């Protein structure tokens, strides 16, 4: 498997999907399985210091996944919930991705 890396917009801003160890400007979380949360939570379940100190970095996910993240202790102000099936834009610096969250039917709140 190739090493994980951030995707970069044409303006040089970065985002990552299901990986929280890059120092990206924006993150997307597809669902709440532990292998997708590496870098947010420690083994004991608390929020990692690295994630707490990333200034301005936010997570984009479904509304159900946001509820689960907040229940696990992540501040709601760090999470952007978007509806499924609608075109959405999230600004990163002077640019940002346009995307549509589609129900993945994998677990509650999971999206593609």
C-alpha cells in the first residue's frame, strides 16, 4: 500500500480522508470504525494532544458521525456535519473541495 498523504487543492491547501496524521487543513471522516480514527483518539479513548493542537483543522462528516465524535469527547466546534445527497463546499483557505456524501450502508453515519 502506498504511503498516505494529503490531497492538495490547486491553491495549495490540503485535505485528508480517513487519516489524521498529516497536519492537513481539513479532514474527512467516512465512518467511526477505530482504524479510521487513528490520530484523533488515543488507545484509552481520549482525544490526542496532537489533534488538540492542530489550529483550525476541522473534520467533515455526516450528522450521525458528528454526534458520535462529540459523544467520544471531540469538541463539536471542530466538526462540520453535512447532509447526505447534497452538493457541499467547504472552504480551505482560498479554495476547497466540492463533494457529495453518499450513504455507504456500512454502519450508522457511514458515507462515501
